[in-house]
C-alpha cells in the first residue's frame, strides 16, 4: 500500500491558509461577501473564490490533477483517465458562511481509483483540524494556530486519534442531520431506527461537520437523503473510515465511490 501521508503536511498547510483567507472576509464588520448565484442556484461568495485560488496554487506544486468545486469543469472523458487526483471543496457550507453560524469547513481529499485515501477538514471559526490518510488513522487537533508553522511531526504529536469517545448503549442515540435539508425521507429513516429504548436526539449541523461528528464519536448516525456532491464528502469519507466507521449507500452495504460521470452522490448513511 502506498503511503499517501507524505502529502498530508502540504494539504494541512493549504487548508489552514485557506481558512485564514476565509476568516479575513468573514470577520470584517462591513464585509461584502460578493454573493452570486451559480447555475444550480447555490450561492458563491468572494471567500469561496479566494479559498479555491489559494488551494489550487498550493496543490499545483504536485503532479496530481485537481478537481475543485469552484474550478474549471473537467469533462468526464478527461478525468476518467485519472487514477489519482485532488478533490477540493474550498468552502463547504457557503449558506452557513452567509448566515454567519460558523458551520463551514475547508475540505481537501486525495482520491485513488475512486477511493479517498487522504483527507483534511479544517473548521476556520473554531480552528479545529481533522485529518487522515489510508492505513494511518484519523486525528483531530483543537485550537490550531495557523500562524505557528509547526512541523507535521509536531502537529501529529499534539493531535488526538479518532474516535475521541466510544458510544455506549446507555448514551442517548444521536442522529445528526443537515441544517437546511431535513427531508421527508430523512424523517422516515429516523422513525425506522431501532435504538433499544435509548433516548433519541436529533442535532443539526452544517457542512462536513456532520461526518466529523460520527468520526469523533459524538453522534451515532448521519443519514443523508438529500443532494450532495463528491467534494462534499470525500475528505470526511477517509476520516470517518480511518476512525473505524462506515459510509455506505442507503442499503448500508454498497460503498460510496468517486469520479463518477455524474458528480452527485447517491443518498448515503454514515454510522
């Protein structure tokens, strides 16, 4: 198995720097987010664009092609030849960014033949960093000081391995769902759960933080019966997998795969 962790420090630094750029825009008292609407009616801000440019420039020092939500559209006929590529969401949770609720992230993943093998998620507001590479485990680092240029070894030494806690049968059964897309199918899935008399709690979070909660052990299941794109889940996919959890399609058997002709994800469950 190839060791992809050699790229982790580059990706972590890229995510931290992008997070700082995002916060420079987010925290200005009279900041103009420059909100536009993309073809699918989803919002796009100055922060999305600035983060994309920074990450794209940083990852361009590698020989690996880049697919970013805010980058050029790459035809499937071209990208289907990629055995290894970067998959980037420069600002996951743009609606959360606009609403100023803090639930947005920077997501960067490395995909090998349809499978995420490295992932970094950075939460700019709380300065929480999640990272993983295939076969090396998943980690969380709190209160990251992006001005302090720690080496990768120092970052790893300060990080905690995921999961942080193990769910007990006496704990409330926690379902984490989207702030914006709590569909009828999601409600039906929750009603179908058998939680063995445990109190059931529903928590709403934005962006890839829902997957991070499963990886941490602070939630039991994340059902997603609403649209997502591959760049929304790829980094979280490897983090949650390396934390010993699973992300499957709704049959809870079929793996989620990447670099499909259509970059939309099918509905899935993380648990």
